[in-house]
C-alpha cells in the first residue's frame, strides 16, 4: 500500500499511521498472560495470580508499551516504503477520527535535506606550513632543563630576581575590604615566568627576605575572577624565602637522564626534532582542515533539520554541565544555561556534518583499512610503547570509530585542497605553536 507523505514546510513531513484495535488488544493480552507466569501478589502463589488482578495492576503500562512498539514498527515501515531519510524522532499524535476498528495517528517529522555542493574550484583556502628550526629545538631543550631544575635558598641579603622561586604571604583588599582568593600564606611562584599578573610580579622583584611591601594592582577587565575583574586592589606582600634555580647542563649525562637511546646531546636534539616535527604536522593538518571546512560550508546550499540542531544543542549543553561538574561547580546539573547559547555552534556543526557526509558519499572518500592502520601507528609513535597503543585502539570499536572520523576528515581536506584555489603561507614555528 502506497504511503501518503504530506509536505508541511521545507523539511517537515507528515504521514498517517493506522493500527488495528484488535491487533493491539491481542498483543496486550499475550504480554499480560506472559507476565502472569512470574508476577507476585499478596495472597497468591507465583504464577497463580488471576488475570483480572494482573490486568488491573499492569494493564496500563503494558498497553503503553505495545502502542509504542506498534507505532514504531508502523512508522519505520512507512518511512522505508516512502524511501524517506528521517532526521530525528517523529512527533506522533492520535487523530480524533479513524475507520471503525482502527486507531489513526499523525506522525510529523523532518527529513534529511538535499545538499547542493557548489563549485569547489571557486573556493579559496589558505594552506599553512611550518618548519622546525634550530631555535625551536633550543627552546624545547630549555623547557626540558627547567622541568629538571633544582632550587637552593639564597642568602638573606640578596634580592629576588627573574627565575627565582619565592615564598610569600600576601593579602589584597578592594576599597579596604578583603575579597575571596585575595589572601594566602607560604605561597610559592616563579618570578618572571608569567605565573602572576605582571604588576604583582614586578612588585616582588627586588624584595629581600623579611621585607614587606604595599602596592596597588589593577585587575584586567577580562580577568577570570569576575568579582574582581576591572577593579583596583591594594596588596601587602611579605617575603618569606627566596630560592635561586639551578639548571642542569646540556651534556651526554643529561641526555641519558631523559632516556635518549644514543645517550648523546646529538641524539637528544634529533629526538626533540622528531617529536616537534610530529607535533607540527598535526597542528598544520588541524589548521588546514579548519580552513577547508570553512570553505566547504560556504559553497554548499542546504536547509538544516531543526531536530538535528536541537539534538546537538542538547549534547553541547550536557557537555558544558559535565565540564562545570568536573571543575567542582556546585549544582552543575541544574545550573542555568541560556537556551540559545549553543544554537549558532550547533547549527555550524550540523551543517558541516551534512556537507562532509555528502562530499564523502559522492566522491568515495571513506576511510580505507590501510589509512586507519597508518594513522594509529603514527599517533602511537609519541608514546613509550607504541605497540601497546596500537593494540589499545584496535581492541575498541568506539576508539576505532573516532580514528575513522579523523581519517575521513583528512581525506576530505586533501580532496578539497586538490580542487580549490589554494594560497600557501609559511608560519613561524612559535606562531603555529601558540595559535
């Protein structure tokens, strides 16, 4: 029997579902009889509870389950017969009138849109690249040295300077009143390494042990603590201890302490370069991928299914609540989150997902087994035991699905770069790493 599909507007459709009342009643009776075999009730042995009692106690819930199951089956069959790609969950409401012996329902839903891909040769994409130079290797080696530095207490008559680790007591007040987070005792930080606001850092430099100082500090307007952002505070600081840092010398012994197989400075630098090149490759790929996706969306035309956008908004909201909970925010599960805060982001994600899916389907850009294996092996190289990491990915279907999604995105990126108007730009190493 042909399914009558009514178009309401754009992607919204409606079909009528009809269920035979006798079929519903038969299925409800069958499930109640099956339930009666195990149900328990006071005054009756298991399996001996009268059907009238079982029907009175469980009839409504069984009827609800049967109706849901039958409507789901009927909708799925009708959508398949009409060759509809349904987006989201249908809204099903019962009709007031129906042929005798039947129940009729309207199922309102959205379908996936037709995605029209424009001329990719007209898309403009900036493709970046970056090299690992000797300065980048030097900087990374310095970071490794700082991770293994030691500290020695300075004599009492010496002043705090950049690179020192200081221990201080401090208290801040705004308009003469203390504020949350504005007081600490035996607080440690490294001078000149950006751990404190610049005004605070500068005030501590030049102080000696036992010295106290009062100074004003202007909190930035975008400071993470909203209660003090943009306000001026008065701080009193007392220096308790000053320690100078000692950095290990870059020699073969230092290389061996880092587990470098060759045990030489040359081997250390080669290992650092290899790791940096791997990181640069992934960052460049991510940057180029983002540029490609932006260009791809611009040349595509489609309507967005509201159901998919709403679902993505819900997912983003749940993610935000989970993040708040992880940060220790009280009542994160019920914290007010504005309804429209994620709408634009959700629309962008849904649009991009639909466009990418169409491009993959129409150009056979699915992930191949050898691509999956190569990607996993490349990621595993940054770990101490690559073989274990490879097995970890291969042993889990969800992890493999995540890898597959990344490989497909890479295939799409390479395909679009081969079609679009590409402008190449070389980025300094530091700019790429801090972006």
